């Protein structure tokens, strides 16, 4: 019998793979939200130092991930799936 978290992880992995094939590229804020939820869902809370000012892309990604700090990985996975579903 599969556990609910196994099913969630399977659906999360499928949404991550399918998100690369969206018919339209989401706006940057949505892409950052997807990134943050992906990192939180797969790695937990943000790690490492905040990138320097000159590396604005890495800094924006780090800030987005930091913004979901404390969110349970399973919750982040479900939010990723829900956001992906809204973009299809």
C-alpha cells in the first residue's frame, strides 16, 4: 500500500518534469515562486549565504526560497503542484 507522502512525491516529481513543457513561459515572479517551492519541497529551508548584490539572478532565487522558509516540504510540494496546475 502506498503512503500518502509517496503519492505526493510522485505527483510533485511529475509536476516538476511537466512544468518544463508549459505552453507559455510564466512571468518571472511565477518562475521564482515555482523555484522557491521546488527548493523547499526538495531540500527544505534555504541554505548558504545570500548571494552578493552583483549576482542578481542568484540573489532573487535565494530571496524567493528564503520567503518560504519554515514551510513543510510536503506543503511546498502540494503548493508547487497547485501552482503548476493553475498554469496548464
